[in-house]
């Protein structure tokens, strides 16, 4: 299912530097597949889209975990 954050998402709108084949793969896997495992989506849904770092890629789960932990939240 399409991620509802597609509009305005820096990753989906090609505002983040990434190899185009890898970018396509990530879009299929996360944005058009399972948004709930996207690091950007996870951070946005817990603490707001304005708090998603501009350079956080969908596969950066460890970093998403740290961002949430800094605010006393967990990934689960
Ligand atoms: S799945 Fe992640 S990268 Fe894709 S549009 Fe949603 S928030 Fe952006």
C-alpha cells in the first residue's frame, strides 16, 4: 500500500542522494510496499514529520532507533 507521506517526502521525491537503481528498489520496498518498516516513516509517525532528518534513509533503522531513544521512545 502506498505510504501516505509520499507527498512531500524528500526520499520519494528524489531530493536525497542515492543510486537510482537502489532508490527504485527502496521505493518499491518501502513507499509502495511496507511503509511500516521505513525508518523515515517510523520516525515521522512517532515524533512528527518535521523531526525526520533530511538525510535519514528508509533503511536506517539503527539511526531511527537512536532518534526515538533520545526522546525516551522505543522502536516497538
Ligand atoms: S515509505 Fe518512507 S521514504 Fe517512502 S514516502 Fe513514506 S516516509 Fe517517505
